[in-house]
C-alpha cells in the first residue's frame, strides 16, 4: 500500500515539474493524435478494445508482454501513461488491487476509468469446490475469482462495457463502435457454441491444472469439474498433502493429462506428471502474452480456440 502511494506521488510530481518520463515499452505508438488513446490493464481487454475501437482508437497494453500480471505493480512511468490516456480500462478490483490507489490521482474529467467487470457476478471460491480457493484471503482476493474473461458470456458483457465507454468518450463514433462490437460479439458467441458442442460428449468431465486457480469460470460455464494445484497466487506452493490428493485423483479417474499455463514454469505439473504417468497439455489463461505472441499478433479468440483443442484432447472428447 505504501509503495503504491509513493508511486502515485512520484508520478504526480513528475507532471507538476515537467519531467519527461518515457512510456513503458509495451505497445508501439501510432503517432496519430486524432485517435482516442486507450490503456488496457490486461491482454483480453487490449484485444477487446482493438476489435471494438479499430481505427478510431490507439490502444496500449499497460503490462509489458511476458510479465506475469498477478504480481504487477505500476511504475511511475505507467502512472504517467494513465494520466495522459483518454480511457483506462481495467479488469476488476480483485485482479488489479493497485487500481484503487492509482485512480485517486487521475483527473476523471480527462481520463474515463472503466471497470470491465460491471454487471458481472463473481465466483466466490469460498463457496466453490476448487482446490486451493480457501487460501486466498492472504493474497487480497477475499475468495473472489478475478479471471472473469474466461467465461465467454462474461467476455460479451465486457465488450459491451468497452463499447459504451468508447462511445461516452467519442460520441461521434457511436454507430461505428456499436457495429464493431456486434461483429466481435458474434465471434465470441460462435466460439462459445464451439466450446459447448466440443465439450458436451467428453469421456472425462474433470481437468486438473498444475498451476494457479485460473480456470474456474471456464469450468463452470461448460459443466466441468476443475482442480488446481494451488490458489490464485502464482507464487504459491502446494502442500505435500495437496499433491498427494491430486495424484490420487488423477489415478482414480483415469485422467491421462495434466494442464500447465502461460508465463509460469510448469514445475508442479511436471512433478505430478512424473508421479502419475500423465502427459502435459497447455492451457492459456490469457492474462498476458509473451513477447513472441505479441509480435505475431495473436488474438484472445485464437488463444481460446487452441484451449478448446487441448481440452478436447485432455478430456478425451474425440
């Protein structure tokens, strides 16, 4: 908390005395001043904004590609970047607890601040049967699962929130944003149908992630049972008892695969695979992407398509 306040104070001081701070090297500047400037906290938001705003916006990703987002703390240059933005879109207060302090120093008359979780019902993992969820009060989540974008129904709601925010900031583009949002929501809804069809007749209905508690929304939407090695914090370590329980579950249910996720070393998944004979499969939480993926222009929909392929394989749906 003290660190965040110092960051805000430093950023404001820079603005006051006219110190020039470089923008974080996240996304190349378009150099076109007539576009409204939008900063997104996480990759899914960045991609949603690109699809809705297209040529009328210059969107930047606050996170540097390759950075694990749960432990992210904005630097003074990041805060300055938000001060100069027309719109700042963040995921939710559970995913980005640092936002509460940062936005206190932002001029709301200049920068529109959008909470993309507006209208979304959070999963409370104190009430859900997921491994590791009961550990999360110490990490600031208070049991609430912040990974809302992995429910494609939630993704549609987030797109609507972004559409309305861009329209509020740029009323002249209302019809443009509306048209683009409808087109992109059709993509998401088609993807949702593919998930429902692809996962409807799987031999297995349980999938295990050797990483943190990220895929609860996805599992709940498609009627799957989900188990993770540990809670929301990627820095956590599962207890020996948890590992034994997961190993037993893999063997009892005849599960042939264990999943691992992006930007994290799959040490726990590899350990479980060695002990049980299971194979590893990749499942992308889409929090952030690697520098290589960013350079290739990967999309949220593309990441989710690949997730569906791997889930179909892991759950023996084919």
